[in-house]
């Protein structure tokens, strides 16, 4: 007696046309945010060895990249600064310089590409000589004095034309402090994308090379970034940020935390983003370069995984490559 499976999952998988027909999610250029590193170097592009294909860009380089993003249909870029060590101090004074690298970069990009969304990180770590996201009192990363600096820095960034400020520091109460400050200064339309669930991750290494904080960083960030072992805590973190006025949420890192993304999307139905961080990018690049994986296939598969998990968009160093692939 032969047995015939009544249900054959393979039927719909048998043809390209039927696979397309039953496909549940599709990669779209509209869901990309391109992460770019700015510097005040004289050279247009300075490659970052631990992020193959990524360079620190001076203003000319950055404007070129922004134009490319716009050309490809990428809705927004996110700018991260490499600050010259001579501008760093314990109080992150340079983060309040209206003529500093990031405000200049935002003005330049906005002048060249007014229709391109510009997102800027709000955090002190690029500006502190100890590499932490807050000011220190003794050995403690001091929450409340940090809030004032973050709020002031957010105003400067909004003034320079940033559309979205993205606090990535994980201080308590910062979304509320930033929202209040922006509203008081009549920047009621500036959006806040909160790095709401940001984990104390080993995946940030190449980024710290790129912005030059790795050597500087004293200790680790476990007293403010989340414990990678925790899931429910992300719900509480995010709920606070929503109540304080966040317009969009972000989970960081990305692929190792897809469970958190799905939880948040199901719980809050907010615009939800993932940051495919530097270490995730570097791993795919390294394995691809060795011929151990097909880099392009894995790049597209991981982008698809974010969408399947419930992301509305992804911040990624791959954005240009993905956009090109989608266009081809
Ligand atoms: C911190 C910040 C980090 C990243 C962006 N902003 C992490 C950190 O150094 O703790 C990481 C981005 C990446 O790895 O691509 N304000």
C-alpha cells in the first residue's frame, strides 16, 4: 500500500511563477536607510578596513553619496561622525558646536538633496575622550546631566535641518528631554527615532573603528545598554520611549534580535526599524570575500528576514548595494 501525502507543500514551490505568487514579503528600496560615516578629512574617502566597502566621507564625499542615494530611490540616510581626537573631551563639548562636522554635513546634504530624509544620531560617544555615551562622574556614566547635553545637541541638529534625530545613548528619559527641548524651540515637526531597544553587543566593533572610539573606550557600556539575555525588558524600554514621544522605534543589533522586533511590532504597532550593525555587515563581507557564502544572496536574504520579522525599514551599510540589486 502506498501512502500519498494529501498536503504537499512542494506543489506551490515547484515553479518560479507559483513561488512568486505565494511570496509573503518583498524587498523594497523604500525600506532602506543608508548608514554613512562623515569625517572632516581632506581626502574624500578614507576606507575603514574592518568595514570593507565603507569609507569615512568628507563633505564632498557625503554629498556625492547623498545624491547617489536619492538617485537610487533610497528614502533616507543616517549620518555618523568620525570626530578628530583633538576635538574630544570629557564633556563632549564638540557635540554642541553649531559649526561642527555633523551640522555642517546636514546643511550640505540638505542643500544638495532637499527631498532626501536625513537622520542623525544623538549621542555623546563620538565626542567624549572616554568613548562613553554620557558624561562621567567618577566611574559612573551620569544619566541626568547627560540629558541636558543630548537635548541641546538635538536642537542644534534640528536647526541644521535634520529631519529625524535618533538618540542612541540609552540614558533614561532622553526621548522626553529631547521632545520637550525641540518643542520649546519650535521644532515640533522634527521626528524622533528612538534606539529603543539597544543591546550591549559585541557586534559594534567595526563601527567603533570607523568613528574612532574603540581605542578610547574605557570599560564597556553594560550599565546603560541592554543585557542581550533579556526579552521582556525591551517591551518596558520601548513603552517608555513611546510615552515620551518617540515617533519610530529601532532595535539594534538586527539579525540576532529578530525576536525583539516581532515582539515590538505585535505589541505596539509602531513604525519599527532594525539596525543591521557594523559587525553583522563585516561578517557577511568577510565570509563572502573568502568564498564561504554568496555575499549578495546573504545580503538579500538578511534584508528579507528583517521585513518578515516585522520591520518597516532597515538601517544598513548595504543599502546602496541592495538598492542597486533591486534596480537591476
Ligand atoms: C553609540 C552607537 C553605536 C552604534 C551607533 N551609535 C554603538 C556603540 O558604540 O555602543 C553602532 C553602529 C554599528 O555598529 O554599526 N552611540
